[in-house]
C-alpha cells in the first residue's frame, strides 16, 4: 500500500493497559458480593447491567462504577450495607486514578509513526477520564488531534478524518478492537490494522475480516511502525 496521509490510533489497550485494570476491579467486586452470589453469577449480572446502561452512561470507568452499584443492589435485594457500597465506589475511584504507563515500545513507535503521517487519537469513553489518561501518559505531544467519541461507527471515522482534510481511502486506523477499531473503519473506506491485546472485553469481541485486502494485523505498535516505514520507503 501507499503510505497513509493520516493515521488514527485507539487509546485503551493500544497505547496503555485498560482491560487488565478492569479485570482486577472485577475480582475486587466479585469478592465484595460473595455473601450474595458466586463469581460467575456476579459476572453475568454485571455484564447484563453494563449492556443495558451503555446507552445511558456510555463507556468508561464512571459508567462501570454506576453499573457495579446497580448490580450490587440488584443481587443483594437492596440489602448491601453502606460499607460495601463505599468499597465499590472506592474501587471505581481507584480505577479512575490508576497511573498510566505506555505499553512497551509505544513511545518509540509513535515517534516513528509521526514522521510518516499526522497522528489522530480516536477513543471512546468519558471525556474527562480519557483526557486525564492521555495527559498522564505523556503521549499527547505526538498527536495532531484528539477525538473522544461516544461510539465508533463508519461515520465517526469519516468525520474525524474529514476534519483533517483527508478522505477515508487515504487514512489508516489502528487499534485492538475488531468491533470498534477495524470493522467500522473498513466500512468507512479506511485501511485498518488490528494490534491485539491479550484481554478483550466481551462487548468488543468480533471476528477479524481476514479476507479484506485493506485489513492487516500487526503484533505491536512497533510492528506497525516497521510495516509503514517499509511502505514509505
């Protein structure tokens, strides 16, 4: 392929750990609700509540915390004591405040990618939390633009790249989620690169479009930079 005129990048689990932190919070939550349900029951109930609440709270730690509180009240028949609810709030607060460290090789890869084409961060989630994570990571200097969106669709990508004067067929989107970073980007007409993360939130699971000529998988951000550097050369 010819080098892209712009590169879109996901944030959570592409630039830094995210799902790992949520899994640890899940374990903490399961332990708190052990008096009322086993871990599998808690997980199923929380997943159902999260799905129901996505349209109201959106993505991110704040909505997740509210869903944990709702699940606790539901499974305990509103009998969970204030101490348990306080612990759930503390778990959500800890999730919001967790230090952000770039994944291995990400900083160096961003330096190389920024020499190939302008970088735009395109991420879902709570605006305050995502902005805070980007600032804490120290990676903001590499990006020409930041798009924090409620959902990722083909139209999301068309609009995001159009704001930078680039048509979708000249853009590339890379991230860890097939559902959010790959399929809608391909639908928009972009090239799309999957950079897998070991853990995938159930809501983001989807089959990779292996037969699409505009799709590629790279094992890391470093591998993405290597590939695009070769295309630019």
